C-alpha cells in the first residue's frame, strides 16, 4: 500500500511540475517562409538585423520553471528557448525586440494522501517573457 501511495504522489508531483513548467506565453507568428532547421548554435543573436535579412517569424518565449532560479538565469533560458525555436524555423539571425517580466502567483503543494499531510509553499516569482524576431540572411 505504501508503494502505491508513493507512486501516486510521485505521479501527481511530476504532473504538477509539468504544468508549472509550461510556457503559456510562448508562441510563433510566421512573417515569411521558414527554411530547413539548423542547429541553435548557428543562430546569431544581433542587436539589429541587416537590411537584406528576410523576417521569418515573431517569437515569444518564457521560462517560469525553477522557483530558485535567478532572474538572470531565467532570462538566459528564455532567450535560449527563443534561439532554439528560431533554429527550427531555419533562421540564422535573431533580434530581441523586448524582454518583459510577469509576476506569477504564489500557492501551495500538498504531499501525502491521508495521515501526515504536508503543505509546501510555492512563492510568487517573476517570469521573463522574451519577444524576438527571427530572420534569414544569405
């Protein structure tokens, strides 16, 4: 019976982490023609796209997973996720248009099913949202 309870608790915990890590504000708005996917390391992050660059998509990315992460590390992860999405579209240049922060709400996580239930607090946190434009340049 203890093994079943533990399995149920772990399943619920993993489900909660999956939901908490979802990027509700992530998305892609195509502006032009996508190309064959490339490696994320091949996407150059620049301040301003060259005039000859063709816009492929507007990308919105965030990273809210990881309660103990710093704003800087969450921002880096969000930028990395945007670069990965740009690479999937075949973009070789990405420009960050804006980074904003959203405040998440706090809550609690309950552990245990019957006797000895515990509640852990999950504090409110800032979530970076990266808005970028992906380009292709020959």
